[in-house]
C-alpha cells in the first residue's frame, strides 16, 4: 500500500514539475505581435445605386461632403489591396477593396475593427505623381494629394528655405538614457499612427522607409507632408520611429509605428495659428491616436484650442511642449471624452531645462538638448536642441504604450506615462520636473495600481500570476500527499 502511495506521490511531483516548467517556458517567450489598429473601413462594392463606386460619392455618403474624398485618398493612397492593385485614381475603385475611413464616417456599410486578416492592405511605395480627386475641390482643412506635389525623394532645402540649425557632433546620451530597446520584447509601436505636426517629414530616408504616410501640407491646401526642407519634423519622426538600418543611426523609440507627417510651416519658416489648427484636425481625421506638436504650435491661440478640444473628444493623446507663457489649456467638450493633453519639458544630460517653462505646467520631462537624430535628405545624423524633441520622445513612448495596451484610453495612457516616470532630484524629487523623466521600458512592463495589467508576465490569466498559482498548486498536492502517507503509517502502526 505504502509503495503504491509513494509511486503515486512521485508521479504527482513529476507532473507538477513538468507543468510548472512548461508554464515557465511559455512565460519566457516573447510577446505576440502587436495587434492591428482598429479603424473604420468600407468594403467597396461593384456598384452603388447602379453606378460604379468612386471616392467623391463614398465621401458624400459617409462623411456628408464629396469634398472630403481627399481625406479618404490620403488614408489609402499607395496601399496594396487584396487584388494586388492600389489606389491611384479616385474615380476607379475595384470591388473588394478595403478603404480606411476618417474617424467620423457613419452610415450603412461602415465597419469598425481590424481590417480582416489575410487581406490587410500593406503600405506600398507612394506614387510620385498622385492625382487630386476629380470634381472634389479640397477644403482648407483637408488637404489632398496633388499631381504637382513634390516627390518624397530629394528633399534638400529649396530656394527660400533654410534648415534649422543643428550640430554634426554626436552624443547618444538621450537614447542611452531612454533605453527603449528594453521595451521592444513587449511593444514596438505596431499598429499605432503618430502624427507629427511640424515641418513635414522626409519620406525618402532609409531609416524611415515603409513607415511614413503621404500626409498633408496644410500651408498650401493640396500638398503632401512627406517632404521637409527645415529638418525639424524629420528629426522628430526619427526620434519616434527610425530604424537602425543605416550606419551610426540612432533607433527610434517605437520603430514599428507609422508616422503621419502634417506640415504646418512653409519654406519661410513662419507659421499661422489657422494652419496649426487645421493640421491638428487633419491628424485626428486621418486616425492618428498620438499627435506630437512641434514648437510652431501656439497652445494659447483660440483656433488651436478649438482643434485640441476636437482631439480630446476623440480619444487622442496630444503631446505638446510645456508652455513658456501663460495659457489657458483646453478641456474636452464632452464629459465622457477620453482624450488627453500631455505637456513635456525638455532637459539636457545635466537635467537643466532647455527653456523657461511656466510654473506647474511640466508633467514629465524627456531629452531635449544635444539629441542626436536624423537630418533630412543626405544630412545624416545631427544633434538638435529644443522642446519639440522632448515631445517626440514622449510621443514615441505613447506609441509603445498604445500598442502594448490597446484597451487603454488616452487618459489611461497618460496616467501610465506619469506613473512609470523616474523622479528627478534623488531622495527629494524636484516638483519642477512633474512626475519626472519618462521611462519607456517601465511604461509597458510595470504594473500600475488600480489598472488591470496585461502583457507578458502580467496578464490576469497567465504570466507571473498563473505561474505562482501553479507553484502553489504543486506544493499543495505534494503537502497533501505527505499528510496522506503519514496517516497511513499511523493506522498501520495501530493495527
């Protein structure tokens, strides 16, 4: 009898060890690929009301105006469709194509979710000569591609355009301080669109290949945003999403994120509040869930405040530099709104601010001085200083969090960025720095109080919690078996 019980206990112990070992191996695996983004989309039919479908008619049906066909074009130009073709002529659509729609599209046939797997359109090289939707003049706030738009390649500073001053000296302190690669087993920003509202982005750079949308140029109303003569927008985009394919190129924080470049400053370097406001509206309409505002955007301008309110009403995380002058910040126009505005201060390696920010406005800080990033055209790595570059670091972190935790809204993403920041000032944190220096790796891995953790090793149904439960189960079974053996021995002795 005792021999049988002993063999049973041995088998139980071995089974428990195998279960625990298997669970440990599973928990040690990398996170699955980040989910596709949730978007509104429409499946093109053969005809509608007896006529072939076209962008102007679809825009009128779902957006209330045929003029908004330009927005649909921007969202889909260059995407490879299930039949292998792509959108180049707004008047010619093939049956079965998936058209991504702006956030406010509504009507029978509009779907919301992930574009069906196996037929998801993938980004193809943008056509160098794209046509403006015929019969659909573009409104000032909704720029469209134009056949006269410049190619994304060869974006050297043109006549009357001067690149922003930068240094060729290199310091990797910012990337080393961020240590973003510590987050990449859990998130690389896949499926998240980050809008960069600044001087445009050089779409021809190898370091950004395949991740720059055509975008828009609101300064002319019908241009594209994937060119840049000043360099600051390209530098911001590179901090967010550059890969390290080129020699001596620092990688971005979220190298799998998509960049939507929205140019709101022209060759003169001057900006208008109306252009900044239109740029924010375009970014939200295009489906960006993170919007990084460059230093040309004046948060105190009434037009900008109105556009920011629109963004806050649509679950968008807007990242902006902390103000340097008194300002009344916008708030969501709806009580149930989940958007958020994150104000960032830029610091150097010595934690000194790059600008004098208004008291109690800095929520977090990020590298903003002597930041090495990528210049436009063939400039190579350059070193920049300014608040907009700290904004880019925080926007890259937001992309990581939104990809790792797609169920969180923008307010919760902002809270996670706050909650995982490293206090600046040692044992006595300095409240001038808000929550402190952003920590990308911690923001996707560290559990936050009162938030249901997800991801590798933190899921409520697996990971570390499941591992602990299995260990406790195994110990309980072994302990119970030992108790049973002891009782049998006592009975045998009494007998």
